C-alpha cells in the first residue's frame, strides 16, 4: 500500500485541528460555522471533480442532487406523524422505533421520522433519480450533455420553488437536529460549533479516502481511459456506459449526503440550493482547483466557499463565480495549481497583440 498518497490527508487533518484550536484561543469560534458549511458544500465538488476530471463528463446540474438530499430529509423530518396514526405503515414505523420526538413551542408533542431513516431515503432517491436520468443523458457528449444536466437542474429548481410540500419560495424551516449517536448531534446550536465542525470534516475526510482509493483502483484507470478517448477505451473492452453511469450516480449520492447534513445543520433549506448558479459555482470551484486534482479542488472549495459564506463578495457573489469560471477556462484549464500557468497567460497576450495588429 502506498502510504505517501495519504500524506496530504494527514496535513488536512492537522490543519483542521490547528484551525479549531486557533479559533478557540482567539475567541473567534464563529469562523467554525462557515468552515462547517464549506465542508458540506465541498462534498459536492469532490464528487464533481472525479466526474469531470477523471471521467470527462460535465454536469451543470449537481446542485439539484444536493437539493434532493436536503429537501428529502427536510420534508420527512418536519411532518408530524401523529396525524397519520391510523396508517398501518406509520404504525409500523412508530412501533419499531424509527421515529424521534420533540415538543413545539406550545408544548405539543411532535413525532417525526428519524433523521437516520430520512438520510437513507434521501440517498436512495438520489440514487434512483441519477440512475434513471443518467442512462439517457450520458449518451450525450460535450455541450449537449451540459445542456441536458442544466435542464435537469432547472426542473428541480422550479419544482422546489413552486411546490407547496417544499415550502415554495420560503423553503422548509424548523428541521430538527440530527442525533447521530449519543453525544454527537448535527445542529446549528452555537454551543455545538466545535462538535459540528469535526463531524463535518470527518465526513469529508471519509469521502476523500473513498475517492482516493477509487481513483487509484481499476475503476479509476478505466475512468481516465474514458476521459482520454472513449472510443479507444471501448475498443479495449471497457464498458464505458457502465463506468460513466457509476461515477455519475456516485457523485450524485455524495452531493445528496452533503445536502442532508447541511439541512440539519442549518435547520432548513431553500430553493436557492437547487439554483443554476449554485451548479455554476461548483463547476467554477472544480475549474479553479483543477478538474483532475482532488486536493486542489478541496483547497479551493474551502477558500472560495468560506469567502462567499462570510459575505465578503456581497451582491457580486454569483458574478464572481461566473467570472472566475470564464477566466480559468481561458487561462488555466488545468487549475491554479498547475505549473507553468504563466506561460499560457503570456501566450494568450501574445496572440491578442497579433490580433490587434
């Protein structure tokens, strides 16, 4: 086993610990909230990085899968099951301890589905939807594939925006905390900032380990060959359709997991999470970090999401991510961490001068 590939992982873990210690000692623990949210958003770009950078399949609709995860758990954990006591299925759920209990501000007891069950159902729904739409759209290539995923993302956005069950423009609030195990709860409570910070980054590190092993496995080699030349990969006996569908579904499921946990952390979700500009943002982060550079993508996701969440960009937030997507596709197609990037900029300027002449 090549231990060296895990050195960056150890560096990341050390940074996470040191940042928390520094924030606590300087009484600036409020920064941990944004880093926790950035961690959950990073799950989307990690999956998207493998999809774009290794399989060569573009998606401008991954915000939809994030929203599917978030809205699924939000709906399932905010419905009071007491009103459906006569339903045999609800009776089964209650009798077998698949529910949680709380009291509203008026002291009325509310019985809702366990967040663990909603997490499983959210993953299942994301899996089924991505599988069903992946079969036809992954037969497309280039900008046709991009437009198909964009269309899917737009559909999910309009459904969440216009459906009463999803709260329409207001979204869903009062989503309960996620009690994972005794002593570990995903919640936006300020007294649990440190706890939630480590929960979020533990999930990210776990997903990164899975993706690193995937990239360095036979599946990863197959994905790289598909990216290089799908026709050549197919001629070598690789089932290109199966591998493309597999990585598309996997990235969608990872995005849905991020949506579930962020919804419980924030205590709600709104239709903006499924918006087109969210998908553009994720693609922009992957472009900046380097499509085939998992560590670069993770670093830039942390930095750019933190800047955005702190509100440093103000009303120019979406414009900023759109701009960096254009700039990096033009000047740094391999990401900011690629060596000799300056040579490409000089070449572009030289070509521009020739056009002017």
